[in-house]
């Protein structure tokens, strides 16, 4: 008679690898929440979360073995399409008051943070704007793509050990839950959901997290450029986009 052998369930995911993917997002969201709860702390919280999360990413950089820097041209192209989609779709949605449900902040134009109202020194103003631009361009794309498209996507598809799920392999639940989760942390959640679906397609198409990072960085950089050119060049207030 063959003996029955029972195998214990063992978590084979290295804790430090998971920490490297999750910690930057947790820290970033904690600072974001603090800035939301205490408006007077918003500017300081933004500077701190950019510097701290950037330092965490550098510290763990050698653990990000899933980043493949391929299909960067396609990533850049998707990022350019992304800025057109983000600004165009959001302006279209804001044109009709009945579509206010597409944002978690009702009067998002009034609630926007305008640096020129808080910094009276040109040096302080442009220093903050520089960090405000650098963060979404260099820090946020790496942090978010590692969390959303690497850790969360693969964890949903393979809950026992996300490493068993090949990066970018399509899984309907993983794809759409990731899109929804990504959208939930953005005030313009419907616009963010469409953008997130584009990046999900890019990952599935290329299996390249690097391409997703480039796309994310391109959209964020161009969004910052759009807001600053509209304000400084044409005197138009578009800060609610940023």
C-alpha cells in the first residue's frame, strides 16, 4: 500500500523581493494620504514622498530583475497617445456636469493645488515645481509599474506564488482588477481606467515592464509640460490635471 504523504503549504516567495515591490507604493500612499488630510502639509509631503520613495527604489534596484528594457519606442508612442487620451478625455468629461461621477473629487478645479499661491519666493516656487515634475517622471512610473503591472497582476493570476505567473501573460481577472485598482487611486478614475487598460495592453503585447515605465514616464512628463506651458505661457489654469 502506498503511504499518503501530506505536503504543507509553503510560501516560496522571498519576503525581501515582495518588500521591494510593495514598500515604495505603501510609503508613497502614506505620504499622499497625509498631504490630503492636512492641506498645509501637502507641499512638504510631496517633496518627502518623492525623495524617500526614490531612495527606496535605488536601495532595492538590484532586486528588480523583472524589468526588461525592450520595446522602448512602442512604450514612448503609447505614452504620447496617453497624454492625448488623458487630457482629451478628461476635458470632454468635464464639459458635461452630468458626468461628474467620473471623478472622485466633485469640484476638482477648485480643489487643485496651485504652487504659485503657496510659494512667494521664485526659488521656492520653481524648486517645488521641479520636484513636482521630476517625481511623476522618474519616481512614480517605476514605483507604480512595479506594483501594479508586476506584483499585483501576477499575484492575482497566481495567488500562491506570483513568480509562477510569467510577466505580462494575459489573465482576464488580473488585467481588469489591476485596471480597477489603478483607477481607484486617481481622482479622474474613469480617465485613469482607460489609460491603465492601454498600459495593460502594452505589457501583454511586449512582456516588457521597461516599455510600461517609459510609457508612464512619457505621459507624466508631457502632462507636466502641458500644465506649465498653459500656465506660464498662456496664463491658463490647468493645474487640476496635475
